[in-house]
């Protein structure tokens, strides 16, 4: 009877002192009512996550090779007028510069002569054909006249094509460089009044709807980042991984990554950016506030609400993205984790 009374008194004293009633567990950090009140603990529920951050990489935005076109100054001459400068947004066919060239005058004169010869050859071929039909001349002579006619036509077509291709004005002796596509002028290497060499790269125009993100993947992440993964540039621009190099740079110990940016996005080529690469999460992955994760001796931990205190739970955490972090394993959706007073909880856990 005396033994029973002693046990009852012990239980009452424990309840009165606020000791936890939950069964003892090795991962339970027991907290008294006074401790909970003093810490003013706040909790947040883990939410199901569809994707997680693999890495955030420094990157640069640039057009892919097939989206950058050089505009050559076909004929030597002098820049008469500049109509576009670096940074200008241009439409396909829009004039970029007007160049005065003596070769345009020469080619125009040659075209005029070729047209005169074509007219004469055409008339002669027609006459020889008629005479052949009347039996006055041989068929060979008519065929020879027709061959000269075709040769004269080919000469006219070729010279006309050359002048048309450079938007030439034969009377003024000028030709016009124009934009080969809708885009932005990435480089303008001409100056008004300056001489121009034939075939010199006068302008470079980048397509505005085909930019890509270029970054370097560290050796430790090789195999974790794959084509098709989602990329967010500077927290707002959507892109998708198109390729990841299989060969490491011996100096940087990294491989090249490229990601295509969605069309229609306004981009400034050449600027540096931050590229966040995401992978699809497994079914069990959850998202919690970044502040809920602490680092202890052997990894990342969270403090899960439990009866009589909190459970010290080791988790597999991804890289943090903004204010939240994805937990790949160790935590279930709906479980609540502490989001404040973590330094105090950490101290208590280490002292346990």
C-alpha cells in the first residue's frame, strides 16, 4: 500500500512540473511547458513538392550559333550614311548603312551593256529561227544564234542578281546593307565617312527570339543535371536544358551547359545571370521554409512537432531556392516543423 502511494505521488509531481507524458524516444527532445512557452515556438506544415533545386550556377546569356548572322560589306567603298548602331532593334530587310562604291557604277554600266547585247542576241535568234523554218539557213546556224541569246540572258541575270542582292542604286553608285533577320544589332563596325573593304563584317545581328543560357556544371554535379530540366534565370526567365557536356575542362573541372530560353522573352545578350536548375521531385518530396533546417554534426535536421516536445529528424535536403527548401526524404507532407528559436533547440539537442 505504501509502495503504491509512493508511485502515485511521483506521477503527480511529474505532471505538476510539466514533464512530458510521451513515451521516451531517442529522437525526442523533451520540452517542458515552461520551455515551450519561453521559446514561443512556431510551426509550419510540410507541403508536397513537385520539383527541387539542384544547383544555382553563374551563367551568361548569348545567342546560339545559328541565331547570330554577320552582314558583310560586299563591295569596297566609303560609308555614306549609318542607319543603325549597336543595340538597335531591327526588322528583316531594314537598312543598316548606305555605302558608295565605284564598283556599283562599273557593274551597272556592265549590266546596261549586257542588256543591249541581250536585245541584239534575242532579235538575231528570232530571225535565224524564222530563216531556218523557211529553209534559207541551216539548223546549226539557228542553234548557234539561240546559244548566244541564252548566254547574253545569263550575263544579264547574273549582274542583275548581284546588284539586287546588295540593294544597289546604279545611278547613285551606292548599295545598302540590310538586316538579314528580325533581331538586335550586336555589333556595328562601320563609321560614316570611313573606307570599307570588300566582304568586311560590317554588322552582326542577333535573333531576339533564340537566346540561350550558357553555364559551367561543376564536376560534383555531373550526372545530376540532364537535358530537359527546367531552368529559371534571375528568378523570372524560363529556360530548358538542351545539353550538358560529357567532357570536363581540365582547368575548371567543369562541363558546359546550355539551356534554351523561351521565345518572346526580352533579353540583353552578353550579360551575366544566375541560373537555377530544377529537377522533378519524387512522390515523397516536400517543401518547407528554409529557416526550418539546421546543420548538426552529421547533416541537415529539422525539429518536428510531437507530444511532449519535438523530434530531432535527420533529412535529405536539396539546395535552397529563395525562402523555401525541398526535403527529398525524412519528412512527410503534413508534418509540422519548427521555424523559429532553432539556435536554442539546436543547443538543447547537442546537450542531450
